[in-house]
């Protein structure tokens, strides 16, 4: 605070209208973590004819210190089938605003700047990739743990590659039939005779884990 008048000038700072002990200079520094108003009283002239004037009140606003981000929930591993998407999420605390940047195998993913990230349709080449999030604010940054993506190949329905062949035998002899098929393992086989599930017929039915079948 600056003031003019007949020397000597005396100063007395006030906080919320009350004198502050020892605050008798033209400036005052306060380290308190709260809001308050300072008022300075200036005195000048002889002891018999002292006059005073009070400054305007100035308001001090103390903002909370910025807190660096801290991760409270890590992204988790995901397993999907090829063609599906996978989603990862992270939760963090800290002074807002928090910024997010997802990475795949340590490289930033363009546009992946939210608290969660969903991949495009996956392929088996994406399997074993890792995903993590970098969370930052003006006070610092923190990196989440890496979550691993597992992509399983899509199940393939069975297809017969070699049909059973007709057999001719003499009464009392046995007859053998065979079939060959491809598809996602495990393949299950059930032979039928005249449409019923008996051994030794010339018709087969195949099943795989997706319940697709061919005859």
C-alpha cells in the first residue's frame, strides 16, 4: 500500500476488521490458507493532531494446491473372438481437468483421449497386444498398468472333404465306412443307419462347438 502525508506515517493492517499484531509496515504478507479482507490504517501528523485514513479492502482468494492424478482402477485384460471389439477403462483422481491418452503396445492411439477405449473389430494379429492409459493434469502424470488383449480365432463350421463310399460285402462279413472333415476342433461324429444313430451305416452327421452341422 502506498500513502502520502506528513511524516512520520504509521501503518496498521487489519484482517476482517481486526488489527493484525505486528502488521505495522506499508506492506503485509500472510501465508494463511483462507479467504480474508485486508484493511490498512495510515496515521500522520503530530501526536496532538493525528489524522487517519483507511484504505479500500482487498480480497485474498486462496486456491487449493493442484493434486497430481492417481489411478484408482486399472484396465483389465480382455478376451474376444476375432471380429469382435474389446473395451478398456481406467479410473483416476486428481485436480480437474484430467487428460487421458490410450496407448497400444506403448504407442499413442489417435483420438483415444477418454477414460475408456474401445478397439475397432479385432483380428488374430491383435492378440497379445497391450493397452494402457496415460492420465495427466497440470501437476503431473501417471501411467496405468498394461492390460493384455487375447483374440481367439472365430469358430469354423465343419465341412466334409471326403464322403463315405458305397460298400458291397457277402453276408457274414463286416463293412467299413469313413469320412473326412475340416473345421474348428473338436469335431464330434455320429454315424447313422437309415437315419437312426446306429453303427455301420452309410450316412454321417458331424457337430462342432458352435452347433453347426452338415450331413
